[in-house]
C-alpha cells in the first residue's frame, strides 16, 4: 500500500544533509510519496527502512533511460492518467527507423540528426534512431554507420537474440533499447539484455502475456523493461495503452513500465501520423517513425510539447530588455509580458518588419497580457519596476514606452509611476505593431 509523505519521512534519517538534492528529508519524502524520485536518491536509508519503503516508493511507471554518447532519452516516472491531474514528466522519445539493408544510411541519419526547429524559444530535435535488422548480415555495419552520424540513443530491432547481441556489442558503454522479447525468445533475449546492460522491449498480444513476460524476465535479472503492446487498430492500441497505464497507476507492478509504439507498422503515412499523435497523447514512452519527415516531425513535436508542459506552469521567457533589429537610442520601447507565446508573437512581428525596437518583457508570472492584467500580475507598478530594473532609461533618449492596446487603462497610473515618461498605447494585436510603428512612432 502506498505510504504518505509523513509515513515515509519517519523512516528516513531526518538529518537534512541535502545529498538527495532536496533541502530536507521531508521534501524528499514528499517527492517519494508522489513517486517522482527513487529511494536510491538517499544513500543513508537503513536496510530495514529500505525494505519497507522499496515497494511503496517505486514509481508506478519505471524510469527507463536510454543512453547514447552524451545524450539520454528518458521515459517513465509518470504518476497520473490525465495530464490535468498533475503533469506528464518524460516526453515521448521520437525515433526514426533505419533499416540495415539501406544504402544511404549516413545521409538519412545525418539529415534527421541535423533537424532543429525553435518553437516558442524551445529547440526541438529528433530524439534517436531505431536500427532494424531487416538484413541481419548488415546489422552491425548499419549500427556503426548510424553511430558515426549521430550521438543520439539507439533502439535495435530484431527477433533474433544472436543478431541483437552482435548489434549491442557495437555500442559499448551505451544503453540501447533491444526490441524485442516475445513468448518465443524471452529467455535468450533476457540474457542478451543482461550482458549488454541494455533495456529490453517486450511484445505480447494481450496484457496477460505481457505481464507474464515481464515477471519472468525480471526474475532473470533484467529490470529495465519496455512494453510494446501493439494493437492492430487505433481503438485497439488506445485501449491497451490506457489499460496498461491505469493498471500501472494502481501499482500493478508487472505492467509498470513505459511503452514503445511503432506507428509506421500501420501501413500508410496517414495512419502513421494519426497513430503517432495518439501514442504521444496516450501514453507512449518511445515512438518509432518509419521515415524522417520534417513536416510530420514538427507537428508531432509541437503536439508533444503541448501535452508534456506542466498545465499549472505557463511556458515563460526570462523577463528583460531585448534588442530587435539593432535598435538605436531613438528606437521605440515596446512593453509586453513574459508568456512565451505573447513574447514570440510580438518579437516575431517586430523582427519581421525590419524596424528597430527594444522589447521590455515584464514578469507577469508567464501570463498573456489580458490574463495577467485581470489577475493583477501586469499593472503599472510592475511595468514601472521593470523599466527601472532593466535600465531602460539608459538605453533610450526618448523616455517613451508603448504599452499593449489591451491595457490602455493602465496609461494614467503608469504616468504617475513613471513621471516624465510618455506613455503611448499601441495596438491590441501583435500583428498590427509594424503598421503602428511606421505611422505613429
Ligand atoms: S539524502 Fe537522505 S538524509 Fe540526506 S536530506 Fe536527503 S533524505 Fe534526508
């Protein structure tokens, strides 16, 4: 039975030594109770307490870390069924499949590996590559070619334990995901995973089969497991994934592992896109796409970002004074909030116009202009404070600032907060800023 934070705290050393990364034993205990950290984070738990806490403290979905060369991808450690109940922690890793029979491996991997796109200030990339032994005789060479073109973690795919063993031997010191074990080969696969210190994906046609396999493989000493439940239809895979997560959260340990899905097996690019999107939202830890397509990758990465951001914490940018298009002392100073989407809407419009300006980003707890104003987080006092804190006066010779049209009501109060400054009211929408700047400033 799960223990409360206080019950766990009583079993900790209570010395507040901070070695676990938390300021107090109680803070660590609370995180343990929420299943967001592992008991091994405290090196001083007694053997007796360890035994009592082990069952209760393990996260319901085991954390699995795939390691490449200096790049990790994590899955698991999830604690809820619905994102709004808490948050989802480890984003579904997006992997691109490479087949060992391909003749253009270096070029394909290099193209996908170099993919980088920025969305509201966050850099998106591919997470890793999945090398499939469709031609087993070329598997090891293919892995070497992939590894020469990327440092990202790898998934190795073959139903033959000997082939996977030879493939894993190419990656010393890394933690790939071997895919995979079935009822037919699980013993040999467990040996390969144990020797290679790799994670092991398990396929099964039913939850009973998967649960049976995880218990047997765990008894062989392999604990880093990933479930590949398959599912032949969109509805079928959704049901399986939901049942697995639901049972894991009820502490059914045999299914308490992240999931792997291969939507490319669905047959068409359209179905692959739909299944991949479904997998990101419901509950895949690793998604293997058949090919690299920037269009699909971007859409999936944006979807993933929106699913995996903490619903209680808006995406924010750091408040400050930002130069756009090499402003001079006479260039206008525009004011906005530190909600990422607001900031990038304004910054992109101004940057695209080619007009020089300074953008004063006020700390509004990451809220958009109107929301922040309504919540009392974007008022004359905060704007005036930001003007002073970020040294705006030293950078401009006009003593003029432009506030968003939505908060025109603040102009009077702001004149009182900033005596001697001219307060201009800009347009309501960022898209209208360039025209306003050309005509009115
Ligand atoms: S490492 Fe252990 S003893 Fe030290 S603060 Fe953390 S929980 Fe307490």
